[in-house]
C-alpha cells in the first residue's frame, strides 16, 4: 500500500507489487546467503578429517573471518544461482499455496 497525494492509502498495482516482492527477495538473498554458506561449511568440516588449517573453523565468527580472509567477499556468495532460484522459488510458492516447507 502507498499513500497518495491527498493522504488516502492506495493499494499497489500488480506491477508495483511484483517489483516490491522481487526487491524483498533480492535483499533476503543478499543478507542470508553468507549465513547459509557459513552454516554449510561448519557442518561439512566434520566429514573431512584432513582439511587445511584455513578451512578448520572454531565457530561461526571464525568461519566468517577465514572465508573473508582467504576467499574474499565472493567466498561468502559462492553458490549456484540456479540452486538459489529453486530454493527461494519453492519457499514462496509453497507459502502462497498454504503448505509448509520442510
């Protein structure tokens, strides 16, 4: 909803609603993807015993620090865009259909 020039609250049109939803999805992806990368690295480090020192993490902050130090900002966004599209599309579609994601 938006407020018109005369102070009356107006509903968004379909195009504006779609643009707002796309922006919200992009912002969510931008903020949460590094957290998912760190979580995945922390979980997977226990499956491999012979990891180099810069890939052995003591916790979440250590993992963020080492990924940024050794791989740069791109390391925090290292994932296939196809996977991201499928993950977020299925969550939104399931939510709109009234189901649960599990």
